[in-house]
């Protein structure tokens, strides 16, 4: 059917349509209802044809097509989810569309090494490198048939290969290991039948045209790539493989850059030029230093002026007109007497596990309806002067955009009042008409990655909504500086009844966010912000970082509800502590979803009130990792979450906690299938067993410091009660939706089916 609004109505003779128009179009309205249902049926019929093909079918059809091909599903596919059906996101993991589509091709290639890498990509969506370990065994080669690609003895004059020791690219010869690669006890690698598949679970995220951080305590010529001042390993920009038979190299995988790979002379290099494969436009690293070393140069800095170096102690001799780069720490050093005067900008990549917090990744976020839209630009290295507004909709700072919004509202109200007066309305009616015509929604879009300095103060009128968002695939940084000695300089939000504030895709450093009730005379108790939404944002725990990623202000709140009753919703974000101060009456609502709340220490308070026993708030926490104590009035629901700090609630009769881990002795609402409760119940009353259970059933993280690649990820040795303890047997915590246990199980099943005959293939987690 045609998807027009009045397709059926237009099929009627003109005589009936004319009579219908005289009667007020009742027949047309009736046919519109019929047409809406007919279009639903028509679309469903069209989907029947699309569902014949794996490329276009719905997600629920993928397992059925796989069953026709003999594709073996994991047992979880039949048991998880409501009524025996897996959840939508989990279903895509248990029955990956790409793996089902390539089933026949994979069976034809069974026994080839490159197929194992394709299986990792298709079945688990992880890049991988397959290694035949027998090629690395030490053996006496025949002089007539030399194999130089086999494992060799270590050459102490070449330091580069030692950076690859023990990894997926280890080139050294080994003696035979009789232990099996798939052993459940102690795994061996270097045996004749062993084939290892190194999988890389971390992803490589880009940072574009962002100012470097000047470490003034080290010198005005010392910089870090990270705008927060912390060390960060620079990662490879992944280059796609062009042939299916190709075995992945370092440039094809999201791996950290190495000193000697970054050098143009390779493994033998100590100081030289940067490699063209790693440095330059479209590569892994690029540096911009305007007017350095001479006016009109440095955008970008040429590769010939870049020196790979080890800047671990910030002590290196940097020749004039050159810059030293330490890719393993993310540091830059210029000559002390030739530092860049106009600043330094960097393009680089860092490693992280998921699309969480502020980052240059695709985000599907809704926009406000009928909103005025302003654009804010950050300073760029090729700007000859500070950015100037290009048009009335483009501004140089967020504060300028908010002031322009205020002026636009006043102008719109004045114009509406004047039109009403001209139409003969009374002054009071004209004023009411002006208030009705006032614009209600504003979107401030930060168009580029970079740093946006200043402070933000917003006071919204009743019914207004303001959304400050990052443009897609950008990571703007709001740096809140200490301007005023007698007042706080964070982001201050206030508003009247029905108003909303949305922050989307931002990284906020230097200070936190304070939500306060509106100021002015005659403010009612319920005249307050309706909601504050924080999506895909990072509010740096501890406000800023030292070089070793330790927080500079540990325990300082990232969000403070100061007497406000606004609902706070945080999604897919990383934030520091949340403080609720001076709340009275009905408890405000706190919704946390797929986020990390980090108090920078489990003995500090992650959610609470500074001067009270518990915060007057009702929390709803789903798929989150909370580092620190949780002290709230009530928990309506806690699900699939890790509370790495004691939990204390005032109203235990309200709400529930399910499939969570909370420390022993926590005061919570009723619990269902939580840990360590189940393990303690199984241990009985034996004190020794209970003590052993409490030591064993506890979360273990790879890193607890924001700024590191493995931040807040569960360690691979973490107990299954937590690593597989969620409601759908995924991992508890903020990385639940990665479904790593299911991906690993799915990939292991495929390896058993497609491994070469006589080979013992096994998974090795490289990151």
C-alpha cells in the first residue's frame, strides 16, 4: 500500500468526498483509522519476505535460519529470558547474525588458520590473532631447508622483540611444553598440536584535535596527550585486513603502541624518526603545535621532527626543532628553550572496554522537540585567531549561547506581546500571550572535540528544557576552573516546575555539578526542576588526575543535589560521588543505569549525605558498579549490580535487591539470588567455611583507577558467582551488556567445531 495519509479516502468517488466535506469529514477520519491498521498489516506482510534472508531478517529469525543450517546454539539460548526466550541484546550474542551467515563458508574453510580469526570476529565480535605454537618450538633446522620465520633465539642487541615477550607476537623459540592448552589446571602453550587464539577485548577509541595538558610542575615544555594530565598508553588505529586468508598483524588489532614499533628503524631503533605507519594524518598519532618551531609551521608537526623516546623520568635530551614522544605513557617533551607558545593539540587513540562515558563513539540519543539549536565551537590549532561566531546560531562558548538564548526569549516575548496589543488585547492578556509564545526548548551542540573553558549557570523557567550535547563521534571536555575564591565554580543548575536539563556526551573535569532550587521571592516548595539527565558523560572521579591516574581531589562529589527535589537520571556514564544535601519532604528519585559511580575508595561514600546518616533519596540502580558506600533512604530496585562498599538503607521494607553483590553486613531491602548470601547459605554455620566464602566471593577488578584501560573491569580470575551472576548469567556491574561470558562460551564452542584435525585450539585473553 501507499503510505500516504488518505490513500483509501482518495479511492472514493469525488461525489462522496464532497458530501463528506460538507458533513465535517467523518468518513475521512474513519478511513484513516482503517488505513493505519492496513499499513501495519502491509508492513508485516513485507517483513515475511525480508525474513527469508539472513541479511534482512528480524533478530528473532536468526536462530531459526541457523537451525536449518545445523548451527548449534548454546544451551543458554533455550533457558534465558522471559518465557524461555532470550532478551533481545543477549539473543544477538547467542545467535550472532554474521556467524550464522558465514556458516557454510566456514565449513568449507575448516582446518585453516585464518578461519579461527574470522570465527572470533563473527561469533564474539572480537578481533583476534591465531598462532600455531609448534612454529615457535626450538629445533635443529636443516641447512638446505631453512625456515627463518620459525621461532629464534633472543638477540640481545635488538631490544624491540622483548616488548612482545609472552604476547600474541612473541618471536622467540621455546622448549616443548607437555601441558595441554585447554587444560583446566595449568595451561601449556608450546606443544606440537597447540593452536592459540589471542582475543583482544579492549577497543581502540579516538581523540581528535584535543589540547594536550601542560605539566607545569615538570616544566612548560612537558605535556601529556591526555587533557586531564594523566599518563595513558596510546593505542593502534586499526587497519582492516583486505584478504580473508591474512593473519592479523599489530596494525590490524587494537593493541598499545610500542617504543620500537613507533620508531622508523623498527626493533633496532632507540632514537630516530617516527614510523610513517604510526604517525601522520589518518594514523595512530598526530601532534599540532601552531607556529612551532617557526611561524607558520607545526600544523601538523612533520614526522621528521618527531623522536620516539622513553620519558619515564621526564629526562631526555631533545634536539632543537624536534619533539620527543613516549607512546607507552602518552607523554610529549619539547626543547626547554623552544617550547610551543600557542599550545599543543593531539590526535591519538586510547583503550577502553565499552561505549561508556564521554567518548568519540556513535550515540543514539533523542533530541528535544521543537527546540532552538545553537552551535558552540572550540579553539582549533589552525585558527589564526580565537573563534568568532559565524552566524547568530554559532558561538564561541556555552555561556555566550545561553545568553543568546535569554535574549532570543525576551525578543520573542516582546514580539508576541506587541502583536497581541495590536490585535486589541488588554495588557494582561497580551502578557499571558507573550508567555505562551516564549520558546521552551534549547539544544546547545558542541560541534568538535576539544576543551570548553568557563563556568555554566542555568536557571530555567517553568516548562523549559535545555540539552547540552556533544555532536556525534566527538568528545568535548568541559573544564571548570576556579574563578571565584568565595563561591563554587562548578556547573550550577536550577529551574522551576516542569523544567529539565540534559547533558549528553560530555567529559567534565575540574569541578562538579550542583543542582539547587530556584532563587527569588515567593518560590513554592514544589517549584523545582523536574529532572536532570546525564547520558554518556564522564564526570571525572576526583575532579582531575595525577600522572599515575590517582585522583587529585578524592572523595569530592561529582553531583550535588543541594536542597533540590529534582529527579536525577544517569545512563551509560562514569561519575564520582553523588551527594544529597538538605532534602526534605518526599524523597527525590535517583535512577542509575549501566554506569559507574566511583568514590575513589570503597571506604568513602559514593551515594549519601555529608552531614546525615543516609541521603534522603529513593534509588533505582540497574547494571551498575558502585565503588564506595551507599547510604540512601530507600532502594526501589537494585539489579545486576556490584556494590563495592557497604550498603545502608533506612526503609528495608520497601523495594528489593536481586542478582547483586553487596558486602556482608549491609543493610538492604529484601534480597533475591544475591551474593554472598547464596554462598554463605551453602556454607552453613561453620565459621571457617563462612570466612573462606567471604574471601572468595568478592569482586576483583583489573584496575580501580579512572584513566586506565581496564578501569572497573572484572578480573578474569574473579569468581563465577559474580562474573556470571547476573539475572541472565552475564557479568554483574557496568559492563554487563558486553555479555563476555556468553561470547567466550560461544567462541569456545566454535573452536571445537572448526579446529584443524588433531590440533588442540584454545582461547588466550590478550586484553
